[in-house]
C-alpha cells in the first residue's frame, strides 16, 4: 500500500463547497474554544459554547469524508457533486444557527418558547432534511460505483448506509415527551434524554446522560460509521505489509463486512438501550447480553474471514490502493 501526502490545495479540489464548509467549521471550533474559556454561561447544564464546538468538530470530520468520497465516483459524478453541495449549504446554515443561538444564550434544538426561537428551530428541521437528502443520494450513488479495491468500496457503501440510519435516528429526538404533551404552555418540543430531563448529570465532553437514556448516542455512533469503517479498511491495507494473509482482497473484504455487521449491531444495541431510558455507562443484564451476542458474532465472523482460501486470481492478492 502506498501513501502520498495530500496538501490542503489538493484537498480543496475534492469538492470546494464541502471543503469551504470544513474550513468554516474549523474556525468555529476555535471560536467555540475561546467561548468556553471566556464565557461562563451555562445552558441546559452545560457550558453554552460546548454544543457549537461539538457540532463544529463532528461536521468538520463528516464533510471532509464526503469531499474525499465524491471524486472516487465515476457514475453520476455530477449528481454526486450537487448532493455534496446540498450537504455543504444546509450544514453550513444548520451549524450556523446553533452558534447563533449559543451567542444569544438560547437553546437551539427543541426551543419554541418565542416566535423567533420557533422559527429558528423550524429552519433547522428543514436544513437537517437537506443534509439527510444529500447524504441519501450519495449513499445510493455509491452502491452503483465500480471502485477497484472492493474492501474500500464496501466500507464506503456500508459506512454511508449506516450513517444515513444514524442521521434518521436523530428524528427520534424531536418527538414530544409525555411531559410536554401534558403541559398547558409548551416551550420545548422534543428532548435528548429519555426518562430524565435534559441537562442532568452527563459524561465528560460529550454530555451524554449518566442517569437516563440519551438519543444523541445512537445518532453519533451511526453518523460516524462513515469514518470508522473506511479507516479500518485503510488500517488493514497498512497491516498487509506485515501480515501476508491480509494481502488477499477477499480476506480484507470479509473483515470489513464483518466490521460493518458488528457496527450495525452496536448501533442497534445503543439505540435500544437509549429508548429504554438506560444510561450508556450503566447497562443492565439485557443490554450486556445483547452486547455479548454482537461480540460473539463478530468474533466468529473474524475467524471465518481469516480462514485460508484458494489462491486469489491475478490482481486480487495485492495491498489496496489509496485514493486521494
């Protein structure tokens, strides 16, 4: 496997709108860090600039990954370019509104306390739909591509499909809670937490609830399959230089498919756990049993993936290519 460093100028050529948004997210991340230091306001139990910081970092990673993927497409590249542009534009305004509400000292998500807050939340819902639609189009197009390295190809396809599911799970958070349905005056519609109010004790940095379920967990886990699975394929390519069996593309392909099944199983477990109002850090016996089943299936899959096979046809026993 050969690597060549990619300069910022080359990276911007992948997809200029997405990379421009990535640069904006990097700047927002810096601004948010400054805000965390100089602004001591607390909102829903967390520093007010923590949410813009987390969204800036998460979206930075997400759009850079999409920008890298789009030039790999040989079929429907123009449609892919416009889908990426849709994600870039809607994502830019989505995170921008989150930062705006932080600067105003107001909650961005679920906030319908005033006409302005309700309008902003409605705009965010429409923008998220744009992000989702663009990502879904890219997922469909990836299924139609012929990428020479099948292991890389399937990590991209399966990673993006799981990411689409993870994004869709975010819509669970906008459903009114029983308390909100029963209230006479509604100022919030939806919540991150299940079984406990938002803003309670949370894990460091992420803020995920330690006393109840938290729907941000499956949303996060699902979305970042798009980075985790391709990184695994690249890591397997690196290890192929030391472990001859990994030079067989069929072995790498079986391993990444196993990893995708395991990742999907993990996503199912953390979603089920959150919907039952259970904190990630305090799993019960049923959750541990489900996680054990996923682990056992994964272990069996890895052993089967590494089994000896007949000699590969010519051209299938080489380390994977890296596309940049």
